[in-house]
């Protein structure tokens, strides 16, 4: 009996350590080390997608300040923009407003050998458009009813559709938006629309809940990411993304740099190049 109690006590201590470790801050050094490994895997994924002619579509949604842009940057900073295409559409034109709602998004869907990342997507209609009154409640409900068949058609056509919702707390969102006000590097991220939407936290919560209820399907599920810790959120997203695609590392031929050609009398010209001033 004493042995069982000791084992239980030891198990609880281990659980506490795991729980504590899970909520520890990730150092910049550890983050960079892990991100470097994941970037290598993303390059392997890229090569496989091109070789196999695969089609991948990734959707990022979440409240303002949830970390969508930083996460997308972490994914794309070491891969080719010709394979990993980021789509962040502006407000629709008058012509686009007259089209079928998803029409302007469809033309950006991936072709063979492409990974398309939507920084906000057709789900604008379920979120910001509904909350800010840019569409009617009837239009939003119709959209939610129409989306699953469209996404089913995408998946049936061979597109791997992955949808992420970045979940940020009220406290952390306030901190991030306040930081944007005070930081000249980030002020461009804070629009009048962001300020209006900030006050409508629970309207967004209701819109999110309705969106999940209608569009969290077996063929195109929503994956929720806790994003209060930006570093952990980015790493978790990349690991999950890689786990969703059955890619394989391709064999590489040995690479050797060829010999450079001979000078054959070439001389540098006495040209007055306009070199920039070296401040650093």
C-alpha cells in the first residue's frame, strides 16, 4: 500500500512538472533552434509538393491581433514564394460585390505543385462582414449553409484543405493592439476597422461559434491554436501542418560547384559606380 502511495505521489509530481513545462515561456534560442528544424521540413514538403503535383490550401482565421501574419511569415520565410503563395485580398471592388461571393477567392485556389495560404479568406462573411454589418444576417446564414458543399468540392478535386483558427485571449489582444499604437513599426496594422471590431468581442465570439457549428466538417475540420504565446503558436502550427500532409523527403543528388571560367583578359572597368553610403 505504501508503495502504491509513493507511486501515485511520484506520478502527480511528474504531471505537475509536465504542466509547468507546458506553460513555461520559450526562450528565443530554443525557438530559433526548433524553427530551424521545422523550416528544413517545410523545404522538404515544398520539394515533395512540386514533384507530386500536390495542391494544398491553408486558411488562417482569428480575431485581430491573434498572430496570423506572424505565423504565416514563420511558415514562408525560408521557402519559395512561387510554391508557397500568400493571398491577402483587399476589400471587394464594385464588380466583385456583384459576383457570386466565393468567386474572387476561387481564382486563387492552388494548381498542381502549389501551396496557397489565405491570410483571412472567404470566412470574412462569417466574421468581420457579419459583425461589422457589411452583410445581412440572412447573407451570413446563407454563406454558412453554402460553404460545406464548396469545400467538399475542393477536397474532392484533390485539394488538401487545412483550416486554422488562432484563439487569443481578451487580455493578450488588448496588449497587442496597444503595442501597435505605440510602435511605429506596427501602426500600419491598426486600422479604424480594428478599433471598431475591438469593442465587439462577444459579437465575434457568437460569429465564431456559429461558423464552427456550420463548417467544422469531417472533410475540412477547423484546428484551433492557442496563440497567447506567439512562439509556441507558430511552432505548433507548423508541426501540425506538416503532420497533415503525407510528404516524403526526396533523394538529392550530390551537389558540387563547377569550376569558374578563366579570366581570359577581362579587366574591371574604371566605371564611376554609385555605391550607397555605408552607415554600418
